[in-house]
């Protein structure tokens, strides 16, 4: 690929980014779009909308960049939780390591590659991208020691940064366990595969078992019921409450009709009828009459509550029966994190489901070979024109040739990739994950494998087939074949950085689908009030993308370092844009407690080892025995470092330390909080929490576990000098005038956390 084609792709994507970012800085100031670009603050009650006319509303400004940059990590932790902090630490790690890599490789490796052979060089934009790769070196060149030294520097810096990050995040995870308010999941164990006895119910069987074997620690239990239809009704009612969340209590309750914009017929407005008394709304039925036990059937699963955290930990870790397929115990997820639908799946089916989803994911990977091979054909137009002679006339036009080879392949690949995340989330749900965070974590791993395989390995293999290179004939040939194939794909990987990196970040901050839906909803219903769906941060798609660019950066660092400056720009943009989105758009309803970091660490180690193997193959092709000999110990040292981290830090992300939980139990017992915590355990895991309405009507939280949603730190007030932002948005705290504390930000759909307006609405009803 010529440098001119790379510059064409870069110019197109830079133009797209500038236009979209400028448009965002204007659209975010329009009060009509507040529910799109500040959804999280609306849910948390951290801001009120103003609608003045001000000419600065229509002028692009970088104020959002400054605000995202100045937000500290502590404020981010309070606002969005540990997962958001860990994700941004992944981005910061990528910035640090690729800044070091770019300095080393651009200063030393790139000149060596460019002047590797005596030749007449053209102008830069007319040169082929292969001139800047290690392929331009002669066999037996003495300059290969520069590449070997650069490889040592990159690996040492990466391992050092990984160690400090792993240690810091491990401490943050322990702080997440100990520093927050008591969590109901710490006292709760999920029991599945309860054996069936014809003479008694599942509840009686479970009660008899735990009274017999855990009489000193067993407290009570809550059965899981097959309540599909009731759960769907609750979900619909929950969405209706969200749509009414920002309706003023003083709104007119007289029925009114407005003409529809399209058909001209009458449509109902958002007015509603407030009932005069509670008896009109529930005639003939008391609140407690609609219970699960009278409507649904017990399932062989239950949440079992224990007196202390340590007791729950012991039960979750111990094998309960001589038959491992019975009495299966796991620590329960948080109430908002429970994936109730999968608790109805019989435990004996789970291993079959995992095999089926694995087969389905692998089959989809092979089906995806078709578009990837077609895309590689576009990057190899000379070979493609020989196979299809009718294309030669079109491809003679220089600009069309540059667009097809430099821009079109990566765009097509991105369009095909839009089908991957929903499918992988579906596969993860079929596996039977017990929580939403585990489902998203599983989908993240699947998307990561799929992305690395199809974007990196399949592109290399398909490109080799098109160029009629030999595919791997033996294991010993893998390093050499990868070394031959990676430099030829350096141009494609660089353009993929533009389209899937820069352009996708610009689309992320624009939120085009939410913006279009908001405009359409307002145009059709003429609804002036904000109605919106709260969004969760898509860790399962963004972490694989981040790791893919890390893989591309490492593998191309000493072979084709021209990609490094473009990757560094991507990571800087990602830091600012993702931070802005986490603070303003996405709300945290559940989180994994930093469990995404081991995925990042392991994939980074894999990228380093793959880089070393590819470099080893190239040193062998260039007949440099000294460089090859020094690379083998580097591979072994990297593996040893990975094994050390796996034993030193990884267990903290998979198990709870008993020492920490015992200290927490003793502290709560001395403070006299245990009895109060025990009383609330049963209610928080109820599938139909109707009784929460009574306790929420007095304006107090219905549960001591009130930290399920971390607060908005706002703290996100405009700076004193930003008078325009003050005038437009006037960010304030809650309506009572109190400062936001650690319990001020409710979940978007949490029944035990109600805003003052929702509490007032409950009273009026």
C-alpha cells in the first residue's frame, strides 16, 4: 500500500472526526438534547435544565474536553464505580506504554528500516509502506540489534507498568470490598440444583438441609420462582415510572389531545389522571395478596442468607454433597445484578449449553472468513485485477485506487462487526450466567477472541493466500510465516486504526441512534418532557477494541512502527471521550468490581509474547543468529512474569479474602449493625418487591444497602470563569439544597431508590 492511500484514509477520517466533535460541542448545549448527552445526570438528579437564548449555544467550544481532563480519579470512582476507573486505567496504561514505544521506535527503528537498503527513495507520499518496515533490511544486517534492543525496552517497560497497575488495582478492589457500605451479596449464597423430594417442596428440603448442617450460621432463605409473566409486567411498569420520572407534580391532569404531525389525527398527551384515593387504584385487593407463592412455581434454586460474611464465604467455597451436580453453591450477585431469567435453567443443562455456545461461536468465526477474505482482496488489487480483468479500467484511476485500498476495506470490516456484540451477548446469556456482570464479562472474552482472530490472524492468513504464500506447514514455520505476513498488512492495520479507532470514537460521543430517536419521539408525540432510556457502559465492546489496538501496536512496533503515532492519537482521544461519556451519559447499575483487569493483563502478555515470536521469525529470516538468541530468553522471562502475577494478584479478583470479611463482621457486630442487616436480607432479593412502595413513601431508603448506585460527584459544577456554562446549565445539587453524598445517586430502575419527585408521585397516587 502506498503512503498516499494511507494519507487519503487519514484525511477522510480526520475530517469526519472534526465535523462530529464540533457538532457534538454544539448539540450538547441544546436543552432539547439534554436527555441524550446528560442522561446520567438526569437520573442522578444532579442538574436542572435551563433554556435561555444565548448565541454561544451555537458555537463549538472545547469546554467538555477541559472538564473531562480535570475530573480526578476519586471523583470518577464516586460517580461511576470501580469498573469505570479500571477501564480508564487501561487507557492510561496504553498511553504510557505506546508513548515509550513510539519514542524508541520512531527515533531508532524507523530510520534503520527506511535506510536499510541502498536505493533511490521517492517522495514520502509516493513511497510504499513496506519501505518503512523491517522487510527493507538486508539479510545479515548488523542493524538488527537495534530491533532486538527496542524489543527489550518495550517488554521491560510494559511488564513494569503492568506490575504497578495490577498492584494498584488489586488494592482498589480490596477497598471496594471493605470501604463501601454493607452489601447483601456478602451474606448471601446462591444454591442451585436442590434435589427434589415428592413428599416436600424445594423450600422445605432446603430449610431442612441447612438447619441440619449449618444450624449455627443459617439465617433464612428466599426461593426462586418461575415468574416470567410477572417479571415482564414489573419491567414494563418500571419503564413507565422512568418515563414519568421528570413529570412535575403540578402538571395538568385534564385529558387533552394534540394533532399528530403525520396523520393529523388526535394523539394523547402526557397528561394523566391522578386518583383521589388509594382505594380507587386497588379495589378488592390488598398489597400483600399478590405474592409469588400464590401465582408461580418454585424452582430448584434459592438465595440462602447467613449470619456473617465469613459463613457465606465458607458455604460458597465448600462442596456440599458427594454428588457435585447437587447443592451447587456460589456467592450471590448483587440484587440489581441478578439475571433472574437464567436462575430458572436446570443446573444439569449448563455444561451442554456451554458446549453449544462454544460450537456456535466457532462456527460464526468460520462464516466470518467470507467477508474478511473479500476485504483482503480489496487491499491486494494487483492480484485481484489479474483474476478479474474487467476491473483494470476502473482501478487505473488514482484516487479511486487510493480510496478502495486505503479506506474501503476497514469500513466494510467495521460494518460487518456490528453484528458481533449482540450475537456474543446472546451466546453468553444462553450459557446460563447468574448475573448481568458475568454475562457481560463472558461476552467481552468472546468478542475479544473473535476480534483478534478475525482482524489480526484471518487478515494475515487470507492475505497470504491471495499472494499465494505457503500457509503454515509445521509449527516451526509459524514465526517465519507471521514475520512474512505482518509487514504486508501494516497498511491495512493503520487504516483500520483510523476507521475503527478515530471515527468510532467520534460516533460514540455523538450517540447518533439516541439522538435520532430523541428527535423522532419529540416530532411524533410533541412531548416536551425528557423521556429516555438509561444506558450502561459497553465494556464488552470497548475493552476488546482497546486490546486489539494494543495488539496491533505491539506486533507492529519493531516491524512497522509507522502505526504508532496514529495509535497514540487514538488512545488520547479515547481517554477524553470515554471519560466524558462515563461522567455524563452512562449510569452504573451493576459492576464486576474490577474483574475486567485480568482480561486486559492476560491479553497484553499475549500481545507481548506474540510480538517476540514474530520478531524471532524475522531475525531468523534475516539470518541474525545473535538477535534470535537474545529473543528466546525474553520470551521465557515474559512468561515467568505472567506466572508470578497470576499467583500474586489474580486470586484477589476471583475470591474474597477471609481475613477481610472476618474483620468486617467483627466491626459490624461491635457497632450493633448486624441485626438490622439481617432483617433486610430477605426483602432485597425478592423477585416482586411490592412492599418496597410502603417503605419508600416516607422519603427514606428501604434498605441499608443503599450504595448500589454510586453518586454523581457534582463537583461537576462549571468553573467560576465559565459564566456561559453557568448561565446555560446551572448545575446544582438536589432540590433540597443538600450536597451530594455517597448515597445521593439512585439507580435508574432501582425500586428502593426514589427521587423526591417520584416519592411525591407515589404519595399522590
